[in-house]
C-alpha cells in the first residue's frame, strides 16, 4: 500500500452534480429538484484521506503534504457523510464511509433486515468497502427510496445512494455477467453470499443446508474465504441454533458456482428434489430427540483424540445403538475435545421446528454403539427400526419351567411392577455354567423378548485398577437404568469368588461392587464359569440359574436352529445329518463356529452349504471331540 495521500477533494454541498448522480441512482428521471443552500450544507459530503500509522490503522487528514491537518471529530459530525479515502498502488480508493445522518441510518435500518456487521445504536455508522450490506440490499434500498420521494429526508438518501451506485457499478456489472453464465471469480466470491439467505453444501450422501450469517473479508486472508453459517442441533434437552464456519480456498480465474464446496441455495439445479430429502431427514432428526433404541448399519464418527491420530475417526457399525444426546454429553469425556460443549453453543432455542428450520437440521445424532462400546455421531439416514427376533427365547436350550422363571423375573423388573421395590430396587441374576452352554444367549433372548437394549460388558472392559473399575461400573449401571436396558456383566468371577484376608485389593473391589449392587435399580445379569463362594455376594443374588451340560438332543436342536438361520439350506440337511453332527460333543459356541467355517468353505468353493462341508470341518478340526463309544 502506498502511504502517500491524494490531494484534498472535499464536497460541501456546493456541487449540484452529485445530486444529479444521486437522482439517477434511484430513479429513471433526469429532472433536478431545487435544493436550498442550507440543505446542501447540512447534507454535504466531506472527504478525508488516510495516513498509515501501522497495524492497518490510519490517521485521517484534510490535506497533505503542504498542510497536514488531522480531521476534527466535531467537523465530521457537521456532515451527513464522511468519506475516508486511502491510496493503494497509486490509486485512490474509498476505505470506509462514516454515516452521521440519522435519516440515512434509519433508512438503512428499515431496509437491511439482517445486519450482523452493522450497529444501528451508535450516533454514527461505519460502512467499510466494498460495502457488502449495500450491494446485497441494493434492490430493496433503491425501491424504497423511490417509494419515499415526498419524504423531506429523500435528498439526503439520494445523495448516499448516488455515491454507492458509483462505487458499486463495476462490481455489479461483473457480478451479473459472471453469475449469468453460472461462474464466479475468487475476488467476487462475497457477492454470491447475502446474509440471511440459505446456502447449500453438496454432498453425495449427506447434502446440507445452512443459514448464512456473514462471509469474511478477503483482505484479512487473501487465500481463504470463511463463510459463517448456522444450523439446528439438539443438545439433549432443546433444539438450538449453532454456528459453524466453512472455508472456500482461493482459486484462479472464473469457476463454476456449483463446483464450490458451498453456494447459494437458489442456484442448486435440483432444488425441489434435494429440499424434499432435507425435509424428510429433518423430520426424522426431530423425531430422534430424547432416547431411542435403533438399528444402524454404516460408518459413524467417533469423536475425540485417539492414539495414532487426532480429530474424528470413522468406525463401521452393524448392530444396535442408543440415540441419546443427553447421555453423550453427560458420560462421554471425549466430546470436549471436539469443542462441542453444549453450554458454549450460541443461538436461540426452539421448542418446535418449522419447515425451513427442519431443512437446517444437522444430518447426525449423538449416541452409543452397544457393540463397540463407543460414543459416536450417527448419520440420521442410516438409522432404522429394529427387526426383533420373535422366537429367540423359545430356541433357548433350558427346561421350560426355568425359562418361564427367568422371563417372569425380567419382565417384572423392566416393567417396574415389583411391589417389593422398596425393599430391593434392582434384581441380580447369576447365570453359572461352562462356556458355550447358553448363558450369553439367555441374556440376548431376554432383551429380544422384552424389546429393550442389551448392554453387555466384560470385567476386563471396566479398567485396570479398582478406582477406574468402580467408576466405570457406576456409569454403566446408571446408563442401563436410563435406557431400561438388560445389563450383563460377563465373566464376573472376580466379584463373586471369596477373597482371602491377605487379598486387600480384591476385598476392596468386592466391597465396592456390593455397594453398587445396593444402589442398582435395573436388571443385572452376572455370568460365570465358576462357583459362587462369597457369602456376602450370595445375599445379593435374587435368582441363581445353573446351566447343565448339553445332551445329544440339545445339541441337535442347536444345530437345527443355527442352520435354519441360513436361507435356502434347511432342505439339504436330513435327520441322519444331525445325528452325525451330534457324535461330536460340542457346546453352543463351538457349534456356531464350526457352522460358520463350513459356510465360508462352501462360499470359497462357490457351492451351496451342504452336510459334507460341515462334516469336513468337524473331522478336520474337532476330531478330538468325537464320541467313540459306539
């Protein structure tokens, strides 16, 4: 920037040519309206010139260099407008216009409805080049000035619009020429984005709409334009408007507008089709406020900093999730790393959402993956209702009476119909038996029958020390109660085995565990392959179920159930095949694994699963389990 100011050029109202230009700016008439000397002085324009003083700041002077005279604030206030000029590369440009006239300020206030960068409450208003607000509202300003031709203040308004028309003439011409062909240059990028308009972010799977607040000045960062927008989000209690900044990087030459990462909504060619999609997604987002148990298949975004990388990480989920933004913020310690603290969200609250607000809803919701034990952001479009397995409980290989007892116990607790809740608020069920006998399947069957979440945790996931384990378990118990979930603590041997007097840490762990059980208000299943020996723990067990060794009949039924789950394969298996399979003494988990291997073997050979594939796997991998007593 050249620091030499231009020669003094001050309008005091004596030159009527500026009024002629002002008339031309807002109307088609060439007639001049008589203006008195008093009016011309009152509504005059004062030009001042900038001397750089560092950090992008200027001293504004009346003339230079013969008589450097810093302009007086009192002198400025006597003018309706003060034009502050600066010299750039040998050319004089308007840097900003200070509006002292109350008539102009009222006029602008009435016609520029959304003005995040303007303050109408001060005794003056500063408009900075290239005058974004005036450019974007030129049509409204011009039309309303024409509608006020009889207003005494119109000569003042005409004066202002005349200056603006001259200043914006070249920009307006270039803008119309480029946009008319569907292109824009980086230098004129700001002309596309009118505050308070809707802007569109195209994306193959998740297109988004935003409410535009403002764009950054290209002079502050010549290589990037920041577009500040807002959208609608759910903080776990209310819908609220949130702000975000999207960036458009510098580009050379004209660029097709629809190739930009974000552009005005009215330019989108498939606007009706896309709007329908956004509205449908917004309605679904609205319906997901609160707590919901859903199925999910696809990629989800895990937030927070993780070893080996930073920021958001993708994880593939194919299973059940719980949508719960309130719990996400309450129990997820990672969310603050993504600057998502809901207390810091700025913007108004909404109890309900209009159609325009629905299309502004974020395409994701916050929740918890019950499979991965992760707090994640879930795409709204990938959530679906759960297809429940209706006969899962009937397939459980336990005596009928025992199954009825377990189910009645679970139904009473989860429906909160227990009249003894004042004595024991929660219920603890111990499932004991060897691996693969159906303990885990029992909990899954109960959750399916009750149509509630299954929250399954192993002891190893609780933490490496007592304090961490206890804190984790408390959080898990609280969440299970909040979600009305079936809580399963697998491999709970460490909690139920009797500890000796010299095992202080284990004693502390069991004591803390019993305190948690004392406060537990839901249904808790404990699974173990051992025998309960701690008398204190025994007193907290309300139902103890032992799982017997599988007999031949139970094994055959398990084979039938697993094979029946494979479409189109049942017809290939006869009674004799099941008899042959049961010659190998396998538990439920081994049967499932053997069948999976046989299925993969058939796929590899491009065949349909047949008994021969199963027998091949059994003979090759499970020969030691064959009953040779025949």
